[in-house]
C-alpha cells in the first residue's frame, strides 16, 4: 500500500516540474528577447540571461 502511494506522489511531481521547465524555456526563447529589445538591453546581456534561464529549466 505504501509503495503505491509513493508512486502516486512521485508521478504527481512530474507534471508541475515539466510545466515549470517549459515555462522557463518559453521565457528564454520568446519573452526575454522581446522584452530586451523593448527595453534596449544589449545582445550579449540578453544571451547571458537566456543561458541562465535555460540552465534553471534543466535543473528542475
């Protein structure tokens, strides 16, 4: 019985993790460059922020 409950808890943690990772990827590929262009941030800083978001999405 405990083994089944443990599996349910572990499976329940996959979807939120996947959604958070996808959100970070979306932010780094689409939202961040658009905001950077609007604000006027340089390309090198945008790439650095993008890399940081992608690393954060891989850790989750």
